[in-house]
């Protein structure tokens, strides 16, 4: 079978998985409204259908992964699209395992939408099947990257449990810092929706522009923009006739085209957030609170803690140990303070502190939930900001 056919089948399987996860979310939400099993655990017809559809969707995404692997000839984790979709697949896998252990239906209402947003976010990046660049032609690619993604996905389940905990635990009517920061977390999720929405609109419109610029190595190169240029590359010159540009130049170390995408995402996200507030006349957090009214806080706390307990060593293995071994092979040094390396270290230190505070200082419940949320913010900053804005040795996508 030809590469193009396999790539087409792979994409179709991913779309099927996306739709199935969406349908499964509806059924999990239905299980929350069901009058049976008011503690939101145990057997429930809606939840049974939801997890069954989730399993079929996961099988479809596995099919996507392996057909793309066959089409490309290497593990499909070599660029942002492939890595992020793999991360989403690992997130769903972690959710499935934890669901069968705890039978906590409410997790499906939040974990699956996070996976959906992640897949939608990934789909905004180039999806072409291409051969590996020389720097990535190593067996360590699959070992290092897949372990990092699996570790981050398991840690992300702690965020899901922590977010649900906070939505149930915090009294929005009293205001205060916790209400502000909870709303800020949900605002951040809406920004991702803003990115997907803005990228989709300009993609459908067929907008493209190109700049020549001087990169960090002082060499002239060409960069393509998929959205109107609010910021431009270092010494950038617009070569697409009739395209928009503000002429605001960025430092050579800043990836201007990706920063431009981030700025558009923030702008659209803010507008979307304000529209939700205007229409509902309530905080976004208040819209979710009816779903978590019957959530079991003790069980959510346990899920969050155990997710970190498992995810932390997996991430450490992939993000630090395997990474340093491959760095020694590829660049003849274990550590070089590359932005990606620095944030992997920050992530490691944060979750090490999380476990220390949990085990030694008794930080459980509300405090533990906030730590889980902060940890996810660090992971997302590493995935989004470090990949999209800061130039470094890991800027392959």
C-alpha cells in the first residue's frame, strides 16, 4: 500500500477517534445526571456506554498511530502534531486504566474533553508524513519521546482530578484568590479553544504569507505565516504581495511566526471568554459546578495523588535519564541548558516538591489539588510556549 493511502487511513482513524471521544463525553455527562448511583461510582448504564465508546475510540487512535508508523517508517513522535496526538492517546489510556480501578464517572466528563482539545490543538500543525531529519534518526527517538509523553499524560490525570476537586470544594459566592485562580485556569483552557478556532478560520480562508529574515545564525531564510503578521521575524521582509504586517520585529532567538500564533490565540480566547461571561452572566467555573455537585472529594484526592506517584518516575525516566543518554550520543554532552532541558528539570523539581509536601507536610485535599493544577500549567508551558516561541535544539517541528 502506498504511503499516501496509509497516511489517509491514519488521518481517518484519528478523526474517528476524535468523534468517538466526543460522543463518549456526552454519555459520561449523562451518567452524572442519572438518578442511580448518586456517588458517581459503580455501575451505570450511561457510564458503561461511555467507557465502551472510549475503548473503541482508543482502538481507533491506536490504529492511527500504527498506520502512520508504517507510512513514515519511524515512530510517529517526531514533530508537534505527532507528539501531541501521542500525548492525547496516552492521556486517554491513563484515564481508561484509572476508570476501571475507581469507576469514577466524573473523570470522563473532564479527561476526554482535555484529550479532545489536545487533538484539536495538534491538528493545527503540519500533518504531512515526512522522513526523519538526521538529528532524529535514532532508536532513542521512540524511547525518549514516548516515555516523556506517557509520563506527562499520567501527570495530567492528576490535573483533571485536581480541577474537579477545586470546582466542588471552592465556594464561588465568597470570591477571593482561589476563585480568581480557578477562573484563570479555565480561561487558559479557553485560550486553547481560541487557538483552534483562529487557526481553523484562517486555514479555511487559505491565508498564507512569507517573510525573508535573518535567523540566530545570521543566515537569511524564509518563514511562512498562517495568520496575519502581528509580529515579524528579525530583519524580516514581507515577500507576499497584499499580505498584512505590522512590521514589529522580534529578537532572533524568538520564533516570531509561532509567537504570532500565540498572540492571535490569546486575542481570540479573550473574546470567546468574554462572550461566554456575557451570555451566561456567570463565571465559567459556575457553569461546571452542577456537574461536580456529587463528586467524591476523598476519591478525587486519591486519584490525583496516585497519578503523580506513577507519572513522576515515568516522566523522570524519559524526560531526564533517557534524554541525557541520547544527548550524550547526539551532542556529546549530557546537559546543555537548552530551553527544553531546563523546563524538563523544572517539571521534575516541581513534582518532586509535590510529593515531598504531600508525604512530609501533609498537603492533601485543596492544597494537593492546586499543586496538581500548577504542575499541569508547567507541562503545558513546556509544550506550548517553549516549543512555539523559544528557539532551541529541540525546535524540530
